[in-house]
């Protein structure tokens, strides 16, 4: 019997990368999973993988930057699966550019997905959680937001809007943890250099801006990791599972780093 047996989890950005890994990890532990993603093909593909693990899977195609999209995600998940016990608030984007070249469109896109959408998805799901009966642990729900080590102190001139957006996620996590206690726990996970399509994009963009060969920026980023290897999506998913499961029930308001020791505090 899995630690999330019979629970219902909602994963935003569930169509690839970290979101896909979270959805599959939750499903292996017995959770029914609603996957929200802007890309229908990706959402359905991951939902098929989840269903093969013997749980219910619901792909939801929606834009988390739009109020109507958020309403559809919550409505669809509850209508089909009955409630939402866990939110993995994971949808995110990244853009790379020099600080003096960042445009308003760049800023609005990154902050729109990584901060604004994270807040309003969290708000909508928390309202649903508050209205549902508590589980055996006395909690009505768990919320886990995806932040980043980029949101930690330290200048990141090629990622200024992204770093700002993730610092905001950490702050919003703390505010929500206080506001929603004692019924709902709210925490953030701060991944490091994760081997995903997002980092392929970062590597390509940095290469173009700084004249580096393909793969050089990635090699430079992972070289200092004390544990000696790049981070995988499953490394991140394991921490999500811990915070969503029974052993994480007395943790709230925390931003926990999982990066192989790249950033220590």
C-alpha cells in the first residue's frame, strides 16, 4: 500500500520534466492524478503513463495564466476525482537574457507563469481544500510549490526575472503557510540544475548570448555539484512525495533545497 493510497493529487505543468516525474511518483504511491498542462499531447501522454500504474488519471488542458483556465483545472479535478488532497504547483517557464536587454514582454511572461499563476492556482485550490473534509491526519490538504535555487540570495544577471519570480514563490509559500494553517500545509521545493528540456533551452540560449558551444553552459553548471552528477526529475519528485506524504505532515512554510549540494545554507 502506497503512502498516498486513495489520495487525489493535482499537478500543474504535468506534461514533461519535473511535473511528469511528480505525477508518476505520486501514482506509484497510490494517488489518483489530475495533470494540467497547456500542451494537450503531453498531458495525455503522461496521463496514459499514470493510468498504467493502476490509478485514475485525468489530463486537463488549460492555461494557468488565465482565471478561466484555473477555474477549469480545479472544477475538472474535483468533478472527476472528488477532491484535491495534494497540489504540486509546478508549472513554470524560463527565459535567458542580459539584464539591460530584458523587455516588458519577457518580464510579464516569466512573472505571469512563475509567480502570478502560482499564487492564483494556490488560492483556488486552497479554497477547495478548505471546503472539503479533513483526512485522517487532520489536514484538509497539502500544497507544494516549485521554486528554485535561483530564488535564493545571490545575483543572477542572466536570469533576473526568473530569479525574482522564484524568490517571490518562496515568499508566497511562507505567507500562505501562515494564512492556511492549521488546515493546509504549504511548502516549496527549490531544485538546482535538473536535466530537463528547460535546461537544454537555457544551455542553448546562454550559448548564443555568450558564444559557447552546445553543452558548455550545462557542463559548467553541473561541474561544482558535490554529489558529482546532474539532478534528475526523480530527485525532485522524491521531495514532493515526502512533503505530500505522512512524514511531511508537521512541515509548513519551508523552502527546501534539493540540488546535490550546489547551494548550501
